[in-house]
C-alpha cells in the first residue's frame, strides 16, 4: 500500500472516481470532491480543456474500451460518478447525424462502467441522466411543460440521446436490483456555468448566447434558432453539484430532477445577457435545430426527498458565465 493510501485509510478519506472528468460538469465535480477531502481519480477521452485538473490521478482513454475501463478500476472506489457521455448542444443532438455514435458510445461506456462497478464492489455509483428523457408530447406547450419524474412514461423522448439516457437509467436500476449496487440517478436540466464548451458547435444556449453578445458590437445583430419563444430553464453548475452530493449522501435512488424552475424564453435569455453585458443587440431568428417547445424542471420530488432544491437566480449564474466567456474571447484574440 503506498503512502497516500495509508494516510487516507487512517483518516477514513474516501476514494472517488469521476468518469467524464475532462468535461464541464465533471471538471467542476473533481474540484468539489477535492475540496471535500476525497482522493479523486478522473477518467476521460481528453484532459480538461480549460483547467489543470484537481484530480490526484487522471486516466486519459476511451471508456467504450473494456481494457481501458479495467485499468481505471484498479482500486476499490467508495463513490463513482458516471458523467461520461457522447453529447453536445442542440446542434449536435438534434441533427440526426450523430445518432449512432451517441447511442453506441454512451451505452458502451455505461455497460463497461457498471460491469466493473459490480466486479470491484464500489460503494455507490451516480449516473447523470437528462431532462431529454421526458416525452415530447408533454413539452409542446411552451408555458405548460410537464416534467415531473413519473411523467417519463409512456416514453417518447425527442432525440436518440434521450432514448439512450432512458435505457441507461434502466440499466443502472437493473444493476441495483440484480446485484445490489448502490445507485443514484439524477436527471440534469440544462446545466451551465464557466469552464464549459462555449464555441465549436457543442455549446449550449447560455454559453452560445454569452459568446454571441460578447462578440457583437452595440447595435449589432445576433442569430437565434427558431422564433425564440421556446422556453427553458437553466441551472448554475454549483447548484447542480450541490444536488448531486446531497443525492449521493441520501438513501434515495432516484431518478430525480436536478434543475431550475425559473423558466424563460430564449428571447428573454438573450435580453438577460444583454443586460449583463450592458449592450443592446438585435435578434435575427433563423432556422436551426430546436428541440421541444417548452421545458423546465419540476422540483417537487427533490424537495420532498432531500429537503432541498436549487435557488440560485439565472441572472447571477449568467453573470459569472458571461464574465468567464468574455475573458476567453479576449485570450483568444491575443
Ligand atoms: P461534457 O461533454 O463537457 O462532458 C462529458 C465528458 O465525457 C467529456 O469530457 C468527454 O470527453 C467525455 N467522454 C465522452 N465520451 C467518452 C469516452 N468514450 N471515454 C471517455 N470519456 C468520454 O458534458 P457535461 O455538460 O459535463 O455533461 C456531463 C454529463 O451530464 C453527461 O452525461 C451529460 O449527458 C449529462 N447532462 C448534462 C447536461 C448539461 O446541461 N450539461 C444536461 C443533462 C445531462
């Protein structure tokens, strides 16, 4: 046993593995777990794009490859966070062009990780599902979407990404049932914040909006997909992590929503970013991949089960994100 492990054992330090540690939420989660005193191993296809990782160990490799997954599970973890997925914003998920990759890669990752989680007897495993599992038929009215947890069935997600997430939720639950694996499942709803993809096609609406406004001159024009009347809610990443950690520490398996109930239209999101930037730009509505008409989190279950729900205001989270993206743009321009 090496020195680090001996010290950890004495102090009852916990070992965590974050799959997807090179990504947006995974990167923040590694930092949070380190702050809480965990010894953290990260695994991802790539190192974190924007930060030096806070993880104690970091494996770079492909989690669809069982041999790589064997290598990552070289010790017993108290907690595993499975966040790795082939994903992106609407421009990646809704065009249809990436469907087979999305389904194959993400399902393989989950199958491989679950196999090793059982084999190595991990303490608990967290799975990040998505609001995209909810049926399209409940999200047609922008002012009245229905996304309570039990409304997931009869299933009718509007993307293959959503179908894979639903399949993998069931996979995690089956491993819980059949192997006694301690599983926790959350359905994330549009998480945003600094240190996430902000350009290149996989970025989500808040990052894209911040970038477009930051790049634009006063009175300039920015493009918005669709009529901008589709509604969404967005959750700041720190709140997401708070929810994840509370869920992991609870006895509740889930699935449970982790999202915001502050619903805005995409046009309103643009107005908010303009207010933060102190800049007025015109919106040009163009054709583009859209997703459902209305979506927001329903936080009744999380409140009931964990006695907590996220409360950070969208504007406050956007302020942090805008200032980070502006700094990235300045860096890129140098
Ligand atoms: P992200 O794309 O930044 O992170 C995912 C990470 O997984 C990436 O770093 C990627 O390199 C890694 N990955 C992908 N395929 C891999 C493979 N084959 N082997 C190893 N690593 C691989 O995304 P994120 O926003 O941080 O999301 C994290 C998780 O939360 C994902 O499972 C995502 O589906 C889920 N989720 C996110 C949101 C959101 O709004 N960000 C909403 C719902 C669900």
